[in-house]
C-alpha cells in the first residue's frame, strides 16, 4: 500500500512541474491551507493546485491519520488543466500512526 501511495505522490509531483505555467511566479506568501469538501464514503475534493494542494493534503492526512487510496485531477480549467483534485481515502480506521503498514 505504501508503494501505491508513493507512486501516486511521485506522479503528482512530476505533473506539477510538467504542467507549470510559464507565467507562474513562486511567491513568498504563506501557503493557504484548503479544507476539502467531503462527499462521503472517503471521497474528498481539494479546490487547489500546486503547493497549496500538497500542503493541504499533507495536513489533511496528518490531522485525520488517513491513508490515501487514489488521487485524480478534475481537468476543469478552460484548457483542461486541473483546478483541483479528488482524493479517496481508506475509510477503515488506521492505528499506529503513519507507519501502520509496518
């Protein structure tokens, strides 16, 4: 399971750099934490991208001790770029912190 999460996160990181808009300039402003919309049954939507998504997802996982099962971009921008991500988490209870697989 750890390998799946690692691969998904690696793909996301690579997609962030591949989809980088040339007009995007890295800001020194504090990163805004986005609270996801809960659709039930472990499905959440984060309406953010890039560093806001990564930071918000990290906080979401840490605060709820959740295991991410899948992540998918919404592709809703006018150019079919992602404006946010759907995240599916395991709805079973996780015990023992982030290394519960071990």
